[in-house]
């Protein structure tokens, strides 16, 4: 699926954390169609934590629930590095920890356009 890129996302390094294989593949494809470079993907908290600590990233797309665990420790590492975050979840914004209520959330299932808009929004703010 090709998405109109308007504001260039080409070369933007997006850390992807998603534990569902099919969703991860779809998100990789969508991100690549936007011109982004996928960092990861990580399918566990330990993999995500390692990327958060070591990888060069411009923005992170984080599944809130990874293997039954919340992604918040990884989000804390990224916030300390001032990496913008977009959460993805099937639970909606009500399922987010209070500390993260101001962080953009994509509710699954979301469209390519919603993903593109969320990435542009957080990158403009950084």
C-alpha cells in the first residue's frame, strides 16, 4: 500500500515493538511504504529494552501489551532519551497508564493514514 508522503518521512528510523507476527509484518510494510527505516521489530520487552538503550531511533511505535507485559519500562527509557513515542493498542486510551495519557495512541485496527498522521505529529513536536 502506497501512502502519500507529503512531509517527508524518508529515512526516519522507527523503532517497532509488536508481539503479534502478522501485525508486525503489516506495520513494517506500512512504515517502509512511508519511506521509514524500521528498527527492530522487537517482539518482547527484553528485545525492546535493548533497542531502546542502544539503537539510533527517531521515533518509536510501541504496542502497549507485549507478551502480557506492559511496555512502560521501555517507554521510560525512550522518554529519557527524548525519543517521541506513539503507542498502539487494542484496548483504547482507557487502558493507558495515567502518566502516558498525553502520548499519541493508535487504536487497533488503525489505517495507514492514521499511522502516517501520528508519526508526523510526534516528529513535528520533537
